[in-house]
């Protein structure tokens, strides 16, 4: 028999969410042992490894806006973590501009710098990605692009230096006894712990045999890389075309583009957060590429289906799971909100007073009493309105 393994806190999942959580939990010297378990740490298998990393802080949800502002503050401390290139939203119609006007006013009320710029100025800010003939644009100078893999690796090594253990194994079950968590069964044996946090991203449902529905719905999402180019002598903000559900950025030596403008497609994730490329994605990319200036000559060199999670209200699930004492989760969290979300969870885990509004908005039990099938339908429906998030009140 192997020696009994124990930890105070087990985090399942070493993507940006689990890794950041390990870092913030080990940042105090409360002497608690933290173990992060993932199937692989070097080459991330989850969404964090293949996300293009757009970080737009303004969100219709006030809670998400706050979490994003907090996350950006953290990522700016990490070498290579976040490039503050700014973000541009392009209006291609008067109705689109009306939306941007609302977004600008609301963003400013929330303390974010945001300005409406002319179509010409937008094209000057991002000459390779924006034609000069649109209606107008909204510029967020404080936004940027994040490197999820760099951020996760940074938090992992800092957490390890602060005493966390990183264990490569497959977790097969969360054990509970008499209403409380007792540990997890893994491919490397049983590990005892009084506190377990699920940070398993698109795999959240696999281990969630709780008595509440966990509507973390994995969906297909197409992204493409263009041919390599010489690095530009200027940095362009990332660009979104909300009316067309298209977004694009310069990755330095190539451009990238993604789109939500297709029928939502649920996925059953296997080993990694990559799914099969769907035929309908091709015509959709063709349409999206028409938005890009011709001189850029953006053509796909590589295309992939990257899987991430949707929820019925487009909000993450972060907090306590009442099925067992000591059980928590942090899933459907975007890179944009990851550091802020896990700082909130860290306060909760330490028994500190947390912001009641954030707690309610992210509460993983908020779908209690609803059936998973309808929740899945609602989540898929949300996919096409990903630029409009509704906070439940
Ligand atoms: C194509 C694409 C584009 C995106 N664009 C953006 C964007 O522009 N901006 C943005 O903010 N976000 C974006 N996202 C979303 C973002 O990538 C994710 O929300 C975020 O990375 C989720 O992090 P995570 O740590 O929760 O999950 P993951 O990174 O998926 O990590 C979960 C980890 O859990 C591990 N795991 C799961 N089950 C087990 C088990 N049983 N035992 C052991 N380990 C387990 C996995 O191996 C994995 O490493 C995008 C995602 C994709 C795929
Ligand atoms: C707001 O956040 C949600 C959840 O992370 C995301 O799906 C949505 O795209 C965000 N909205 C904007 C406009 O960035």
C-alpha cells in the first residue's frame, strides 16, 4: 500500500483558473497545503492553451466588468502576460453605432476609458484589420491581449515556490462522507482533503455528480491563423465587429480571426479542448474575411475548433457547492475574468466577507430546480449573443 497522501486543499485543473487560484491561496502563510492536480502541466490540454486571449474589460454585466478590471491589474504584473494594445469595436450601421454609444456611456460610468472615434481614425489605429468606410468605432485604450499559457505557467511556478504541490494525475471521483468532502480518487491513488475545488473548465460536468444541475456546456468555436508576416512597426488594438460576430487581432507575426456567426454546436470534450473542424465554419470564415482590408490578404494557414464553456446566463459558476461541505467550483471563467474571479474565491475559502452582489451573480447553485436539458438549450442560445451578457437580478 502506498503511503496515505493528504492535502488541506485540492484544486482539480491546472488551466489559468486552477493555477491562479493556487497562486492566490498560497500567497498568505496560513500553513495550508495546496495541491493542484492536472493530467498535464507542461502542455495544457484545456481551453487556456488555445485561446487567442482578447481581454475586453467592459461587459454589460457590471460584475464581470469589475472582475475584468481586477484581472487586468494582475496580468500586467506578469512578464509577457498582457499586452495593453487596446480594443476597438466597429459599427458598420447606425444601429450598431447606437449600441456603441450606450456601451461608451456605461463604460465611462464604470470608470473605464472609452471613446467614440471616426471610421477614419479606427482604420488608422488598426490599418490591417479595419477598412476606413464603416460608420464609427468605440476605442478602449486600456484593453489588451493576454497569453493564457504564459499566465498559467507563471502562476504555477509562483505557487510551487510558495509551497503548492503540482501533481500530474487523472481525477476520477470526488469522495464525500456524511455531508462533507473527504478527498479525491486519482490515477496516482487516493488523496485526502477537507477542501476540493473543481477548476476543470469544459470537463466540469464529468466529476459533478452533485444534486444540482451544473450547466457548464462545452461548445465548438472556430478560430484561424493567417500566413506569417514581418512584424509591423506599430501595434494594433484587437478589433471586434459585434454586428457580424467577428473578432480579429495581430499575433505579431500573423493575424488571427474568429467568429460566433454560426449555429451553436454542443461538444463532448475528449482528451483536449480541440474538436473537429465543421464544414459550415469554412463559409462563415469566408464571409468574415470580407470585413478585412484586401491589402492585408488574410487567408487561413491554420484553422481549428477550440472548445470553451457556455452557461445559460453567460456568467461563470464560482463559489460553494452545498452538496458537501468543503466543495467549491470555478468553471466557465474566461481568461478576461480569471484572476479577479479566483481572488474572490480565495476570500470565500478563507472565510472572509465577500461582496454579496458578486457572490449572487456567480453562485453555482443559481440554476437549482431547473432541468439540465433546458439549461443546455439556453446556453447554446446564448452563444450567438455572446456580445450581450445578461446578469440575473
Ligand atoms: C478558441 C477559443 C477562444 C477563446 N477566446 C477567448 C478570449 O478571446 N478571451 C477570453 O477571455 N477567453 C477566451 N476563451 C475562453 C478561455 O480560454 C477559457 O474560458 C479559460 O481558458 C478557461 O480556463 P480554465 O482554467 O477554467 O479551463 P482549462 O484551461 O480548460 O483547464 C482545465 C484543466 O482541467 C484539467 N482537467 C479536467 N478534468 C480533469 C480531471 N478529471 N483530472 C485532472 N485534470 C483534469 C484539464 O486537463 C485542463 O488542463 C477562448 C477559448 C477558446 C477555446
Ligand atoms: C461578457 O462576458 C461573457 C462571459 O465571459 C462573454 O461571453 C461575453 O463575450 C462578454 N461580453 C463582451 C462584450 O465582451
